[in-house]
C-alpha cells in the first residue's frame, strides 16, 4: 500500500496560511511514519518555507525512512 485512502489523511479543508501549511507538512509526515506509507512526493521549486530544517521534523523523517525501503521523489 503506497498511501492511505484520502479519507484517512490528517489534513482536511483549505490550507490558507503559511503556518497552516507547515502544520500540515508535519502532520502528514507523522501520519505517514505511523502508518508505514512507503512513498511520498514532495514538489516545490525551492522548498523555501517548508519546515524541513526543524529537528523534530527531521527526526520524524528519519523514523519514516529507517525501518523499510522508501521512495521520496
């Protein structure tokens, strides 16, 4: 299974602010790590504004990648 059904995703409704976007990234990554999602596609011209330099998010990303083969495109 590459991804849970859409109804299972932790983010609902519009993301209408930078803070809401960052919270959604954190939430989706935590959700993916907890459920064994094996593939994610992150697309951005420069990833500026993404919270990917935060130590807690990097820890979660490491936890997601560590236990199995994953693909991040």
